[in-house]
C-alpha cells in the first residue's frame, strides 16, 4: 500500500503575553505586546525595544531587542522593519519564549491557535504520515495536538506510541513540545485499533 501524507499547519492567532513585576501596580501582572517597536538612536548607537503594556495600568515594559549596537551592524532591511513596525518581525521576537522567560517571571503560552489541515483523515487510511508545520513555537505539547488531530484522548496517544501504531521522530516523546517540520507515522490500520 502506498504511504500517504497529510499536512497540518499550526497558525498562532495571538502573541503570548508575559508576566512580570509592574512597578506601578507593585506586583506581578500580565503585560500584552503593543506590537510596536521603539527605536532610539544616540549618535551612531541604536537601541531597539518591543513595547509591552501592563493590562491593569498600561505601564510600559521595553523588551530589549538590540542594546547599544552600532547602526552599521544592523541590516538596513531589518532597520526599516523596526521603523515600520513590521508584523512578522514583531511576531518573530515576541515568540522567542526562552529569551522572554529569562527577562520575565513567566510567559503565557496558552494562546489561541488554528489547526489548518489540507484534508480530513480518512477512516481507512493506512500507513499515513502526519506532517506538522508551525511557524511559531510556543510550547504546545505534541500529545495534546495529536489528540486533537486524531480525535482521541492523550492517554490513547501514549498507548498508540507505546504499541508502535504512532511512530514519533527519534528523541521526540508524546510530552515533547511541538516544533516546526515534525513527521509522525501512523502504522497499519490505526482506525480499527482506535475503535476497539
Ligand atoms: Zn501595572
């Protein structure tokens, strides 16, 4: 039987907010991304920040992107994107979760996303590969995603992996985070097993 491939694309619908101390609220609060850069040039030295605001009091937190970098060291196309608040550039920095975690108390990665599939999984589908694309990585767990795709519980996903019905890439576990370009193989007639 020919093997088949079904692609799924995870489309983030919002930017993760961050949790950090607000000096005005005098406690940890949630800060949302304003989707605006702030660029400061002091002679030839440039600072670039992405601006976040406290949800309670609108106080500003500047997320440092470049600090005191010589203007010649910043690619001119990128500089234009900072100046024009280019959306994909903003999202690129706003999804640098580990960098943000180092700067804040926490990052709220429970964001809305859309799962776009090219076609439905067919009930008689055998030896199929599920390909996952995700432009932005935000810590979504693979078992949660596969449960959503296959319409089963997370426990079932773990069992399928254990039984070799679902084959994950080496070093990837059901509890691993979803990254771009993941390929998961469905072996045999998994649907028959699902219905048992
Ligand atoms: Zn505040």
